[in-house]
C-alpha cells in the first residue's frame, strides 16, 4: 500500500498579519509557531506545501487613498463604504468611477483596510518561522512549494485564494483546484481565519464541487485566528462548510 499524498496549504502567513504588522491578527504569531512545529513533525509525511501571498499595490479600492468625502478627507481604516453612501455623495471614488460603482453594485459595500502586504514590502513576506519550515521541507523532500499570489486586482479585494470578490473578468485559479485534486488529503491553516482562510476554503469547496474531494480537507483550528469582532461569523461559516462539504476541523496535535 502506497503512502497517502498530503498537500499542506498555508493561507497568507505573512508578517503584516502578525502582531506588530500593518493588519495584525491577535494570536497569529503563536499560530505560526504551532504551524511551523506541525510542518517539522510531519516533514516526511507532507508531500508538498503550498502557500498564498496576499499582495497589493497602494492605489487600490480597499485602501483609503481611493476615496474622499466632500471635504476632501480620506476614510479611516475599517470604514465600510456602501453603495448608497456613494450614490448620495458621502464618499466619492478618486479613481475609476465606473469600475468602482460596478464593484459596489455587486458587493453592496467595500471595507477600507490599513495599507498592508504592499508588493515588495517586508510585511508581504512569509512569517519567519514559516519561511524556514517551508524551506526545510522543500530541501528534505526535494519538492519546491506551490506559490500563489493574490490581491493585485486594484478594483476588488481578494480574500479567497481562488477568485476575487468582484470578478467581472472571471479570474479563477483553476490550477490550484487541479493541484488539490491530486492529493489524498489537504491540510489548511493561515490568517485570518475569519476572512482569507474561511473565504479560501469556501471557494475551494465550491470549485471542487465533489464531496469525495472536499471531505479530504482538514483545517488546523489552532493554527489560525480570526480578526477581532468576527468570531461568530467565522464559527458559523466553518460549521456550514463542515456540514455541507464534510471538511474536518481538528487541532494540529490531533492529526
């Protein structure tokens, strides 16, 4: 009997999401320590590691510079700009009004974030212990990691790893879904659990659309944390995926 093929997928394990980063997730640094220990322990069992890199340019619809009010002021981070507010003139896009309104009509609102994971910045890099763990795994198994960059579309946020939230051009990372389908088990962890991890897992399950494949997905619950205030949303979201797609939620020590 051959050994099972295992894919470990790391979602946005980047410095800007760690405590002290531009968009910190409380508990993220400890999550990464547990995740790095998990990778080291199972180094010769994990067939391949994949990871996503949230990557943005400064002038993007979800950053303050894109918007201004009647006084010329930019919105503060964590402002929710709604379609109705823009229609009423409370907020106005400085760039690409047509695409801005198309995004708002589709999503209803856009959340403004702090500038984070800017392309080429130190904050966009993998967290240090994860980078080391990934490198050591690659050398031990003679297998390079699968790397996916997401978030460079300036007129839509891309929380999920498969496609942007507003996706008029039909961008889909089908090759990632094809990669996942090759394995007997896919183990997922990363940050933030309430946003990029939850959305990524949902998109993966919807994209695979096959219970025989989705039931192979395992989430490491102690290797991811939610953004504060979104705990209930996260819990409900993962419960729905567990019920609908039979994914598994376990601690890294239980694998």
